[in-house]
C-alpha cells in the first residue's frame, strides 16, 4: 500500500496500514532515518529533531500530539475498584444504620 502524498496529515493508522509503522501502545514516533523528498504532513505521538528537520526541509510539517502512555493510564486506574467497593460498603452500612 502506498501513502497518498496529497493526504492532509498522515496519522499513525495510515502509516501502519502502509507498513511504515508497527505496534506501539503509545503511538507512532517519527525518526530521522532515511530521506524524504515529498511535501508531507505528519501527526504523530513523537518525533526526533532530525526527523522534524528533514520533513520541514522537504516542505512538510510535523504535529506532535500528546498521548497518555499505557503506564500512566494504568497508574490512574490503580485503586479505582478498591475505592468504589469501599464507598459502596460504607453506603450500605450507613443505610443499614438508618
């Protein structure tokens, strides 16, 4: 599959479908290995300084979006179920006392 150079803002799904990126829970990171000659716009989770310079030299642009990493998501969820069960238990105890 080829990348459409006219496409506005290549995202990770398009890069993965074209076989230019793989896996990654935390999104695609653009690295400055190789050359680019077409004017392309990328929307990625991260980019190296060399990659940004190469894309901009070819007339394109790189937009780096902020993603929440899988580790941060897990840390945010940690203890949620425990707190929910504790709140339910306290509510039932309060209702029983009435």
